[in-house]
């Protein structure tokens, strides 16, 4: 994450970013009953879990890239 953000590993943005990604994963794992009520069509199959993991990765990478752009004034 530090590489993508172009920041040292102990920078607050790196640490917060890691916490956000971890939070996504923990939420889906520990709040399955809530997720299934919010999204009744959601089934926890290997395919849907792969899709969720890819979404979290894509979403997180986009956010990290936006932080870098904002910091550089682009």
C-alpha cells in the first residue's frame, strides 16, 4: 500500500488504508447475516466471494490512486 500511495509504510494514510481494506473483509465475514438481509440475492459462493474480493481490491486501488492525485494537485 505504501508503494501505491508513494508514502512510507508507517504513514497515517497507509495505516488507515490498510484498516479500511481489512474492515471491508471483516464486515463481509462477520456480518454475513446482515449482508444477506441487505442483499437477499447475495449468495456466498466461491464465485461471489471472488467477485467481492476483486471489487474490494479495485475500489481500494482506485481510492489510493485518487489520494495520490489529490496530494500531487492533479
